[in-house]
C-alpha cells in the first residue's frame, strides 16, 4: 500500500506536536517549582506562543517558546483616556515593586538552579529577549519569555478598575542588551485542553 504525501505530513505534524507538548510539560513542571512561581502563582500565566501552539510546526527539532507572563506588574498606554480617567487610574494603582530586568534575573537564576541537576538539560543561557534552555534526548531548544502584562486602555472606571473590558491585553518585555521595549499581543493558546487566563483580582502595580 502506497503512503500518500498527505499522510506523511500528518505523521510528521503529529510527531512534532507530541514533542512540543512533552517539552512544554517538562519545562512547566520545573517552572512550577521555582520559589518566585510558588509565591506568585495567582499572578503568573504560562502558555505557548508560536506555530507549534497551532499544530503547524512539522520540524522534528522545533523550538518551543513558553511565555511566562507576570500580571502583578503591568505596562500601559493610556493615551486614549480622558484627563479625568488618567488621573483616576494613576491614583488607584501603586508603583511596581521591581523592574523588568530584576524580574528576568530572578527567573533566570532560579531556573538555572532548578535545572542544574537535570540530565536532559545541556545549558541555560540568558539571551537578549529570552532565557534559552537547550535539551538533549531529544535535542530541542526552548525559549522562556519572561514578560509583564501590557494594557492598551480604551476606558477606565474606578467602579470596576480591574475589568478587562477597559483595555486590550498584550505583553511587555525588553531586549536586555539594547534596552529596546517590545510590545505585542499574542493569543492565549490551549495545550491538551488547558487554557490559562491572565486576569486576576489582585491590585495590579503599574510601571
């Protein structure tokens, strides 16, 4: 029986998807052991970003990007708000308790210590935009992308200051080599039926 090109593509896609899923679960398990995660787990969203999250990556040695979004601090654009709305928002939220670079350093140090004894882990490196983890057996590169929540405000009300209806949610992080600010709006993806919401009821601290 001949095997069609479509069937080969289907098998390759499934193999790559399975590898990415297994890798995500492996890394996630260790992230959940970090002291920072345990202390702030209600304010942290973990999710995949990229073609593998949409089951379209068919490379055996695919890279996996895992977003580690901390929602206890957020950046924002309030240029569309009225003067009164800006003032209300400013008076409601507190200042951030640490910078992005400090957050990334905390995650890097704790990940390095957590993964140091894992036989599969070849290296843990702090890159300009991510934390790169190189795994063996099989070989695969994983990028952890630490970031803060970002809000593009369209309105604000002191009656419901935490409501997501007031803003478009994105992520904010920095190239820590050039200090360039990076803002984008990735979609939250499902993995094995899991979908983490980035909204909590905490008193967010603006930056």
